[in-house]
């Protein structure tokens, strides 16, 4: 299996694991979106909580030129750690939500 296919599988598994965790409050669910053609992956919450609409992106990942870009990370511990534990090298993880000038100091890839 080549690296791109392996990264796709890792991302799908990690996002599926997050989506399987039930929320204690509110009437909403997590939805996962896998676009392997464009290598875009999302975890969003949709529903209602205390009479207010819930619709928001929790995680947004892209695979760009062989690296996994974290565009949005709304997790408590950080999805980069989950990707590392699944076998993705730190240099292949880019914290896209960080300013480009700060990325060299994050310990992750810089693109």
C-alpha cells in the first residue's frame, strides 16, 4: 500500500473514532465527510442544543503534496497526536491553522 492510501485510511479511521463518541448534552450528531478525490476530510456537528442550531466544523484535514494538513482542530487533545499514534511521521503533519512563520517551531511539517 502506498503512503497516500495509508494516510487516507488513517484519517478515515481517526475521524470515524471521533464521530463514534456520543455527546452528553444536546440533540446533535457528528457527521464525517470523506472526499478522497480531492483529499478533503471533515468532522462536523449538526443538530440542536438548548433551542440553538448546532452546525460546525470540528476537524478539517486535507492531504496536500503527501502531507496531512490540519486546517481546523476543535479537539481537546489535538488530532496531530492521534495521527502520530496511528503512524504518521511528524514531518508529514502540517498545522495549517498556525501562521506559516510559526510552523517551523511546532515540531511538525512546514510544507
